[in-house]
């Protein structure tokens, strides 16, 4: 079974737990995710099944959207509600315009430090393991992009946000830094990923729904094909002769219009419409980067 699953992850389980559950439901060992969600979080968890594991890195790079709830006045060691409380502050509730002003200061390309309780590795050891032993060191800041942050509700001490961001953004860190900038501290109280690339929450299936349709023999209905999963990349039809070259990993000439495309990657399709490869546009030629036999 090959394809991409859009799972609506429940709260209280790890992304690895979800992968193991799906392996049991589909009886398929080759399953990978395209970006984890913390146990607290819910929402879109994109899983690549079978041969689709080869495209995981391309899907993982997609833009993300989140609904987040931030609690003001309380900081925790994990930066979210699952952690131990470090400090509780008394404060005068800020007005909404002040919150919006501070949030806007975090938009654009910024440097963000991953939280100590994260899977980022130090000398091969996940940081969260070191943090549990009191041995974690501050991780190096990384560049991320926050495309937009919108305030959707404010009922002190809870602030509801919509965040659109790049791969690698930690919403926990974002909330903690906004709280610091407001002068009262904060932590992430709730999180739902509503979109990852082209995969949206309104088309996600729960684990129970996946089990039911699999028992009914309709698991394929929940799958997105490899070709459709890569639909964000422009498609170029090629000739039979070019098909032979591409399937052997050889470069071919690039048509004039795609050569000026904003996308560095394109899908190559045979005359019959079969997905052959992902290719990179380099100096007017198409160099196959991932070939589908």
C-alpha cells in the first residue's frame, strides 16, 4: 500500500504512538511522518505509507498553520501545559492592541531557540533526555519564518492565536517569547495543527475512522496518491524518448517556460500521465532528483 495519510492526531499520545497504531491497522511497516506533534497537540499529522516514504522530506518542508492557546502569567520548564510550573506572576491584563503589537514583532524571518524539551539532538542525544537529567544546555537558535500571527480571542489569562509559519517553528517557544515580551511570561496551553502543506484538518481522518474503513476494505479511500501529494510542484509532460532517459536518472532539456518558473522542483510525467520523477531545474536543464520506477 503506497500513499499519504492525513491523520487527525488526538491529544495525549506521541506522534510515534500514532505511527505504531497505523502500522497495526494497515499491516504496513514502512510508515514515516513529515514532522512530529507534541503529545499535548492535536491535528494534522501527515504520514507517508510504503513507497511514499521517499517523498517525506518534500512534504515536511511545507508551510504549517496552527490554532494555539497561550496562558499568560505562568511559565513552565517545557514551555507548555505538560511541564512543571517555574513561576506564576501577578500582572495587569494587557489590552488587545498591546498583544497584537507584540505579536507582530515576531513575524517575518526570525531566529528561534528550540526548547530544551525537544527532540533536537546534542552529540547524538535528544535534548529532552538531557533535560530530564538536568544536563541540557541551551540549543543554538535556528532561522524560521513566521508568516502571520492573528489574535482570535482574549479572555484573560488565555490568548487564542492563529499562526502561519515555516517548517521547524516551535509554537511553544513562540508563546513563551511573546509572554516574556509582554512582561508577564506565558506558556502554550493548547495547540491544533490545522494545515501542513496541502493537507488540512477538515480532510483528516481519526485513528478510529481509519480502522473502520480499513476493516470495510476501503483503506485506499483515505489515501492521497504520491502524485497528488506532490501537486504543489508544477507538472511537465515529457516524450517517450525523454522518459527513458529520466528513468535512468539522466538529465533532459527544460522547456522554456518552466525554466523561468518560481519553483526549483517539478514533477515529470510520461505521455500517458504517469509520475516519473521529481526533477530540479538547474541552468536550463531538468536533473532528476527522485525517480519513481
